[in-house]
C-alpha cells in the first residue's frame, strides 16, 4: 500500500497549485493614466502594504491584481478587503483624499458610475458632487494620491474595471 501516500501527495500538490492560480474576487480599478509610455505599466487604485484599516488612504500603484487592488461595486459602494472607499467627514471638496472605512451606508461611501469613472453621492458646500480623481500633481507615478475633484471627464477621472 505504498501508492496511497503517493496519491495523497499528488492530490495535495494539485490542490495547492489550483488554489494559487485562482484569482481573487472583484475587479481592479485601472486608470486611463499610465506610467510614461502607454505600453508600459498601468496604474490601479491600491491599498498600501495590503493592510486595510479605518483611515487608510488609497493611492495609485502599478497593477498587479492582488487582493489589495480588487474592488467590488456593491450597493453603490466600492469595497476592498472588507472596507468601503469613502470621503472622510462626508467632504466632497476638491482635493479631499479618499480613504477606507468600515462600511456604514453613508453617502460619503456611495459611488455611482459617471462618464467612465465614479461620482460620489456626498456633496460639498455648493451642493455639488465630485468624482473619483487622481489628484496628485504628478499623476503618472506609483503613489499618486486618489481623492475627489469636480467632475470634468479627464483621464485622471476614468477607471476601467478589469479582471
């Protein structure tokens, strides 16, 4: 009965290989912006260090497809790693950085599709809603800040859902 351990070993190797090849759920939110040449690195919204927690600011990073770049759009929220993307304090003023927070159903966590990107349901003091935006001055680098800005439809406000 020496074949039984060999069969178990082969089955274990097969199962671990299959699990490693499975893609996490959700989509990457890829920007239309790229690092330098469009044929080079593409940028996706990223949770830094793969550590989600209340108050963590998201940024742009080279797309790699791991769990910290896999967002789902559920009930008007953008969720990643058990947290929702939100605007702190419900502020939709230009330049407000987007952050993660436990999902609570507030309008500052709600995002609806808009002109190739996402528009928040939070309102600023002029009652306007802003759009998800790569707000850094240098938008085409790893670490570029993600936040909200008046909707205008530029490339820095367009995000494609990709597997």
